[in-house]
C-alpha cells in the first residue's frame, strides 16, 4: 500500500542535477570498461590459440572466415547508426524537441539491421562449419555471435529511448541521451574492432 | 494528500503482497524453466542434454526476474507518462511493508544489505558443512565415507561456495548497508540495480545447487578445462551458469558502489576524509570489475564447448588448456585481493575505533591498498609456473608476486602501528582484528615460498597451498568479516550480540583454525597432495589432528549462530553510537530511518580524529549522544538546501 509522503520524503525525492548527470555517465562508462575487458579477453584467447597452433590443428584446410560482404554491410550500418545517433544527440542538447525521430529512428533501425545481418552471418557460418569445430572455427563463432549479442543489447536500449521520445520525456534528461550514447558508440567501435580482428585472424 | 497521491493509494491484500515478490518470482521462474527446457529438448530431440539444461537455467532466470518485478523499472523508465513520485519511490524502497520488504525487489540499500548478510550466512553455513564432510573423509586413510567422485564434488562445492561468500561478505552487507551512510548519502546511486545485483545472486543459488541432481562436477572450484568440457553429466553446466550470473551480479554491484562513492558523497566528504572501509570496498569492487569479465568469458567458452562442440580447450582440435588457465587466473588472483582488501579495511576501521587513536598512516594504508590493486592484476601467472606455459615470463611474474608483499606489509604495519600505544578497548571486534594480524603473518609469509619458483615446484598441488590460502582467505579475510559483523551488528539490526558468546566464538575459531591448518601445513611439507579422498597412511597423523581441531571450528560456527539467534529474539537493544565511533553511520539513530539522515551532514574532520578537540558546531546542532561520552563526531548536520 502506498502511503502519502511526508514533507521530508518530498524533499529528499529529487537528486541534484549534477548527481544525476554524474551517475548516468559513470554507469555507462563503467559498464563499457567491464564489457571491453571481456572483449579483450576473447581476443587475447583467440590470438593465443592462433599462436599456439596446438598439434597443428588450430585451423584446417577449408576453414573460412565469415562472409565479407555481409560483414561490410554490418560495418556500414553501424557507422551510419552511430552518426545518426550523434545527430540526434546534438539535436537533444540544443533543446530542439521537434524532429528528433528523424535521426533517432534511422539510428535505431540501422542498429537492428546490423543485428539481423549479424545473426544471418552467424547462421550461415555455422552451416558451413562441421562439428566438432576446430579452434579457429570456435573463435570465429564466438566473435560473430558476441557481436550479434552486443547489437541486440543496443537495439534493446533503443526501445525505452524510443518510449521516452514518444512520451516527451527527453527534455530535461539530456544526460540520459548522452550516457546512452556512450554505450551506442562503444557498440559501434567494439563491433568494428572485432570484425577487423576476425578478418585479421583469417 | 494530493490528487496524485490519492490515486496512488492501493488496496492491500494477499495478491498485492505476493505479487511481485520472491514467491511470484520462484513460481514464474519454475514455469519458465520447464517451458524453455521442454522446447529445447523437443527441438534437439533429446540429443543435447547440455543445451536443454542451459535452456532451463535461462528460462528460470528470465521468468524469475519477471515474477519478482525487476523489469518493471525499465518499463516505467521508458514508457511511463511521468517519473515516479516520491511516494512510489518509497514504496519501492519498502516503506510500510514490514518484514515482507526483505522478500521483494526492494530498493532501500539497508534492506539489500540485510539480504546480502543473510545470504552470506547461508553460503558460509553450507560451505562449512561441506568442509566438515571433507575433514570427516580425511580424518582417516581410505575413501570411507564418500566415493572419490562425490568427494570431488564436495570439495568443488565447498571451494566455490566459500569463494563466492568471501567475495561478497564485506562488500555485500557492509558495502550496501553502511557505506552509503558513511559517505553521507541517502541511498546508493542506482537503487534498482542494487536490488538487481542481490536477486541475481539469489537466482544463481538454485542453479548452483542443481548440480547435485545433475551428477555434480569433477573439476574442483577452478572448473579447469578440458576436464570441464569432458563430463558425462551436466552438473558442470550448473557451475558455468552460476559463475556467469554471479559475475554479472558482481559487475552491477561494483558499478553501483563505485558510482555511489564518486557522486553521492555529502558536502565536505573529500576523498581524504573517506573512512578506510569505503576505500577498501571501492578498490575491491574496482578490482572485481576488471577481473570478472575474463572469468565470464572463460565460462562462456566452456559452455560453448559443452553445448555446441566448439574446441577452445581440446588439444586434438587445436584448443589449449592454457587458454582457460590464463583467463581463469587473470581473475583468480585479483579475486583473492577482492576478498582481502575490504576485510583489511574493516580491520583498520575497527582498530582505530578500539585503540582510540587515528589510523597510523591513513595515506600510507591507502597507498598499500592501491599498490595491491594495481599489482594484483599482473601476477596471475604464478598459478601457472608448472603448467608448461609462460616459461619466459616466469621470472617477471615471480618478481611481481614478491613485490606485492610490500604494500601488503605496509597494511600490516599500519594495523600494528594503530594499536601501538593506543588505549585498547578489548571488544569482540578487536579480538578478531588481533586474529587477523596473527593469521595473516602466517598466511603472508607462506605465500613467499609459493611465489618463488623453486619452492613452488615442490609445494604446487599440495596441502601447503591449501593451508596458505586458508590462512589468508579465512584467517585474515573471514576474521575481518567477523570483526565487521560484531562491530556493525548493533547498527544494522539494532541489538547487541552477546559479548561472552562472541569471545567464545573467537577463541574456538582461532584455536580450531590454527590447529587445523598448521597441521595441514605440516602435511603439505610431508608431500600430501590436495584433492584426494584417500589419505595415504604417511599423512594420517596430521590429517587426524586437523580433523579434531576442525571440531572446534564447528563449535565456533554453532556458537555464532546461537549468538545471532538469541540476540535477535531477546537481545539487548543497541544505542545509536554503540562504540563512540566518529564515522557518519554512528550519527544516525538505531534503527536507521528510511532516509538515513534528517538533514544531510557536512563533514568537517577526519573520521579518526580521536583525541582531537571537537569541531565547533553550527547553530541549532544537537549535542552528541549515545555510546562513549565525549567522542566528537566527524560531522555536524546542516540544513539541506
């Protein structure tokens, strides 16, 4: 049962703006740090396996990297998504409430497109490989699907942002767009890095 | 009452009490697990038991959190027409819900702290039962009570339960309950994520315990591959999933604590005036944040090998066990400092209070903590000296490992210096601090032998290692935890633990602990290997002695449990400032009100200025009260702007 608030409770309800801004930024940056370290761990593990080439079984003849053209489509989609998000963020910071969807919807849609194409890459990749997979195929599989997961997380993040835009709850909360942007740009950068790494492994 | 608040008043009832709550979470979680398992089992035609088990766990997690209302906040954040009112936020924080608030997705940091405390007690108790089963089996030669396979599972469960409990034992209960008050905040930076981090831990427990029904796991607590991917039973999947969920919980909690300390400090609470406990907890979770991602990645790889037949660790397909070992120990070594740092910080906190002296070298101690935090990330390969990997780097890792004894020694020096010529008040927390000092000397010095490659070659895989890490993790860290328990119990639960029972607890624990693990040091010197159910006759005597002393440890556990029970039932009520301490948590009433402070304080001095004249108060400031008279407090209330 919700009981009415006392004057003290009303008083303590609102955090100062600088605290809300600080915590939003810190949350996003710290989670980026943690996730970035997991990516580094995956890349380090993959590079280590490549260097070890245990029993010369790391990569067998016929092992192929992910298809290049779909990967390029994903990369381009991500870059455009990042740019669209940036333009949306700039609009928000300028306090322009109209026309936000013109930039946000493409940013979100391109991220979803990247996710869908990445999933298709993963599915076709695993159809081309034969279980049990060797180490190279294992690393490529992990990279492809972890990229898809990150795209999915960003796409899911877009959903409540879209909700806030539709409800008119972005004004006064520009810091949320900024902090979410950190994660968005990180997703773009990390995915590009992992794509290039997968190509390099080939 | 405003119109909005009139609409907010809901009718109470059994349904509203149960939904959402842990009850609805469990019900929905079980349903979700069954449905997901059924679907995947049908899709794989029963041919991939690991995939089915993974689906069951995933379904359990998703639907548990739906049932407990964890996603309500995201929905409200994104799609509601307005922000939450103060009344709604306070309802989330448990206002007016009595004891039921501990069984819901409650955001109040004090509730989360108590939830963590209860869970830590449960984990320690179950882990202790496993320990006594181990000592029972090892009390005489021969695998008498358990099969070797069952014994392996018991050892592994003991290890991972105790490690998990030790990781969260200070940062969970005290990091949540005490730290926000210590820095002058009304709550954590992210109250909902705070609740989420606890309930992730809760949700991981049934997953972990299900390993018993799935054949257990044979790898021990380290989960080494390729053995981890070779198991005939899916019990290993439970281990992997538990680690992934636990790692996510730790990451969220770490982010929350770090952000809270960074942005929520009250006016005047500079970095140099932070209580040392806050530093210890913050550096610990920062270290955990950097360490756990690789652990999570390694468990994902193991699951992929088990479910999808990838080959990260199978040599015959180009994989390597060294990948696992490096990923694991990159977490595994910082993890012991994740455990140690907050416990040592608590010991420092307690030692200052009960010596009635400032900390001997606050900045020196801080330098020691930071030194450990930095160095601990670059020593992991001392666990791989005999693996055949990193031969060229053995020397540098040995050097780094020995270097870490310098900041550790500084910590020890500060603790001893704080006690030196202090007006020692021999309380139960102080007894445990003395226990920390005694035990850590032994644990630390034996670590030097393990750091050095020539001696490591002899001791690796033996009981000497087991005794070493028990002296550091239990003798130093768990003793530090108990110092914190006896110190903050009056504030957290409003009652005083019985002093005589506390002293009995300490002496039984310390004598039992020394007897058990000094005997195991001797067994290790004789050459006894670890992880063996069958004790060969040459090692029988020290193991029998160890098992006898373990009875004292068991007695200490039950003494403590009895103390907690009778205290909660009929214990003496505590006063606001039980110990005459100066940190901010002792300025608030007991029990602590929902908003913590009536007015947010302004900090004007160090938290350990014992012996200094009181800072002049402002107008309208009430006199200090409770506990030892004349102890000036760190802060004075200010009118909140």
